[in-house]
C-alpha cells in the first residue's frame, strides 16, 4: 500500500496545522457549524427583499430561490453552504420538498449527473434535518 499523500491531502493537513497554531480551537472547526449561525429568514422578509418587493409583477421569493438552487447545481454543487442555505430558505418561502427535488433533478440535463447527484444529496440532508413535513 502506498502511504504517500496526494497534493490535496497534504495541503489540507498543512492548513489544519496552521489553523491549530493560530488558535487551537480551530482544530475542531466544522463549516457546517457556521451555517447554524445564519438564521432562516422569515418568508415575509424574503418576499420583501427578493420577491414582489422588488417588482410587484416580477417573480416571487420562492421562484427566485428555486432559480438560485438551479444555478448552484449548475456550478457543480461546489458551494455546499450556499446550497444548504438556499434549500432551507426555499422551504421557508413556501417551496415543497418535491419542488426542491424537481428543480435539482431538472438540472441533470444541463449540469450532468454528478452535479445533480451532489446537489440532491445536500438537499436531502437539509430536508431530512428539517424534521417536519413540508406542504
């Protein structure tokens, strides 16, 4: 068996060692914990900021968030934190779990199977963590 680290693993080990030397508490830092600090905005606030508050004849917040979800999926679902927050806010804005899943599934044609699969895994994790049945 080869014990040589690939360049990414080596870089991650070096970054972790550097973070630990700066602040020992950073050794156990988890980016998912950071997401918990960002509250879910109320539906009414999202509507005012992203939806009909921008243009009364324009798209509502739910539709804009589903479009954002499409874009994040198209990028290969690389921004896991952003994707998680977008799913969480889309549900709060009134999207159903089926609408979220359908939006991601639709992107398979444009983004490919790996991107769609990764986005679906992240969304499933968020929707499962929600703990309640979304209408």
